[in-house]
């Protein structure tokens, strides 16, 4: 069996659910979680490259197309001198500095993207509100094996992908927010009953396969 979640997610991120990066766009940010690099882009030209610290396995950085919706100076604490907040619907995530420079280049954050303080100071004035931020990386996590079992209370890109699939199938009618709440739980139950699956209200391997996310 092979995962096709990465391919499906890639197609999903360029659908109408998110605003995707278009060839004619000018300034935007590309964050590569595999390389742990942030690229400031002008169209397809790289203007600047910065090493970053990213989310841990248990608190992954949100994969997707986002926008900078908040800018703050003197953020303070462990968040460094600048903050660029993103419009991720299931939590507060952003690009910021750090008082732990050794964490750069590693998977150490709670999901935010960390830069060295001199780097975030250099990046901050170049990034206006509304700047697009495209984050790509390992949707199934850093390890090998089966996809994560999703249950009520989970959140993130995988939940958002399941919401999209169940909405397309006519089972889910709630917000596309990446939050596994009561509405998605009921949709999963209805889907399981209609497809003669064990009604667990969870997304496990059999549901991933039935939804066309794993083969």
C-alpha cells in the first residue's frame, strides 16, 4: 500500500479552498519544511533565503497556502523581536524570531516558523500584510508507516483534507477549518454507515483508503 495523500493535498491546496500562488504574483514566501528553509520570492525569483526552525512531529507546522494577516514589533518573550501572523484557521501560527538560535534548522517549535533574530528583522520590512505564504512539507509527519488516526479534537492539514473529501461526497457541510469537531464527527459516522464500515467516528486506514487518500 502506498500513500497518495501528498499528491491529493498538493492538488487540494491549489483548488478553490485556498488561494494559490499564481505565476503572475509578485512578492510571496515559500517555506520548505523538508529543507527547513524560507525563501522570499518575487515571482519565480529567489530574493532571500533564511534557515528556519519548524514544528515538531507532535506539533507540526501547518502545510498549505496562507497569508500574512498580522505584523507586530517587539513581540517579546521567546518569540524574538518581530512577528508575522498567518491566517491558519485552527490556531495561532506565524513567522517570528527566537531567543534559542540553536533551534534553527531543526524540528523544535510548536508549529510556528522560527528565524534568527537578525533574519526576522531583515525580512519584516519587506513583507506587507496580505503577502502569500506557501508552506510545503511531509503531510504524514517525519516518520514512516501508516497515516495518523484522526479523532474528535484533532486539528491540522489532514483534518482539512478529510473535510474536503467528505464535503465533496455530500456528508460534511460545516466550515473548512481543519478542526475535527462535532459536525465532522457526525459526517464520519454517516459515511461509515453508508459504506458498511465499522462506525467509530474516527478516520483510520480503511477510511483513508475508502476516501481515496491511500492505496
